[in-house]
């Protein structure tokens, strides 16, 4: 029972003051009894054993309580995801909506991102802590997660004139009890109450706040679509283990920035591209991903996703040679299959856009919002920038 083992290790890893004190005193009493006093009194041994047993009994009771609560936790998908307004300056950004979901973006900022501007990173020390009212839920929820990886939290607002941002370490479990509450509710089965009040965490004065004032984890995410030189836009089908979008079509690569990615990425754009390359290579099962470089990826848009409490995301495109995508290894838990949007490479940008938008319209019920957002900005870029199509089609073949 991995859940039970995680609970046991977690409880011993964070002993309460009472039970930790009793255990320490008890062990000390047992040690003293073996070291021995003149006269051979059994009092230290009896007191020590009593302390150890009392401590273990208390810890066992806490383990049972944790197991009972974890067994009652379930995620209840919201009928309507969060759809709140933003505080300034985001209230002036463009809003994009699809199937009840939405995000905001700045055209001026997107133009700067496409030109590969440098945005330096300043790393804040320590681990970001969730709000006090979320911590108990986070500890319980993390037992249910396959992984609780360290992620990169964006502390500062990324605006058109930004040239430096602060980042800090956070954990995936923090996302589950903050940003994700805009799409799902964490409940207990019997009382059906929310473990955490979503609006209290997601909103400030009734609006989605600037990142610097947000109580959410706000770890950075990416979505990237791969376009092959042979005429395919490669998509993935989400599996049941995904937190959101189960059974929906998603981008070629989607995920979040790992803390370890910072070791080789001195600036924000390089970090975004590196994450896109990693996620796409893992989810498409590409071998020899080193043959693809960061120059084969273009960041197209930065968004704040409304239904995730304004979570920051990057959308991008990768130009690929001919690839043989395959779901490999642990990715089978999160992705079922691959699909393609087929287009004629000789048809030009106009025909590509018409084909992609037609596919989206015909398959609207199956397309996740992040995929819609990424395909939308790709088509918009191709329509507006004469250099976009030549760049996309100038792919070197991958052996």
C-alpha cells in the first residue's frame, strides 16, 4: 500500500511536539536503564517504555486519522471553471475563450517574446510556502500524487517592459491546492465540504491579482506543438492520470518547468524553450532529442490562464523533421496515443491556417483549452508575419 507507507513516513518525518517529546524521553529512559544506576532500579526502564508506548500509540492514532481523511478526499470537477476579472494591468490585456475556459495575453509582450528578448532571472532563496489554510490539504493531497516535484514559481509580473523577473522553488502539491482550485474542488466524501475555500485563495478583492500579490503557487508551464516538414501537426491524447483534460487532445508537449532546469538556463526564454524541448521529446518518445536545438523552437505567447487562477504559461511551436512518435515508459500513464493534423507543405501559410482552424472547429469537443490557445497563436503568427512560414518549413531532417 504505497499511500499508507507515505502516510507513515510522513508522520514520523514531522512528529508533533507532544509525541516527539514523549518518544525522546522514553528512549532516554530506556537507555538510562541499560546504562544502569547503583541499586538496579527498574523505574527508568518502566517510565521509558511507557513513554515510547504512549508516543507510538499517539502516532498510530494520527496515521489512522490521516489514512481515513485521505481515503475520503476526492476531486470534484467544477461545472463552470473560474471566470473572474483581473486586476490592473491585466484588465487591459486581450482575452481568449474556448469551451468555457479563458486566458489573457498582451500582444506587445508576445511580439517581444518572438524576437527572443533577454529576460534575466533572479532566484529567491528558500521554498515558497502555501497559505496556512492550504497546508493541511497539501499534506494530505501529496500522498495521492505519483510525484511531488520541485517546480519554478514566477514571483513577478511579466509585462511588455520587463527585463528581469524573480523565481522561487515551489512544489507540484502547492499547485493542486491553489491554482488548480479554479477548475476542481477538493472535497471530503461524507461532509462534501471543500477542504480549501477556492475564492479565498485564487482572488484578492474579488479579482485575480498581479502575480506579486497572488496566494497561488503560479508555477511556470509550457505548451508546444510540433510541426513536421512532411506535413503533420502532432498532437497527444491525454490519459486518465492527468490532473486536467483527461481524454482530451493536447499539444505535442505540455507540462511545467522543473527546478533543476534552472541549472542550465540563465534567462527566462531559454528556460521556456528548454522545457518545451524536454516535454515534447518525452511525450512524443523522440529518440536522440539532442538533434533538435533551441533554435528549432519559437516562443509565441505568454498567457495567464483564468480557470487556473491566472497561472502563467508559455505557448510555442517546434519545427521538426520526420519523426516517429511513440508513447514510451512512464508516459503511458499520462498519454494514450498520438494524432495528427495533416497539411500540404507546398500549400503555404494560408492553406495551413485554414486546415488547422478547420480541424479545431470539427473537433472542438475533444480539444483542450491549452491546445486551442497554442494552435490559435500559431495561426495568428503565420497570418501576420511573412517570415513565420519560411522559418517553420526550414526544418533539417532528423535521421
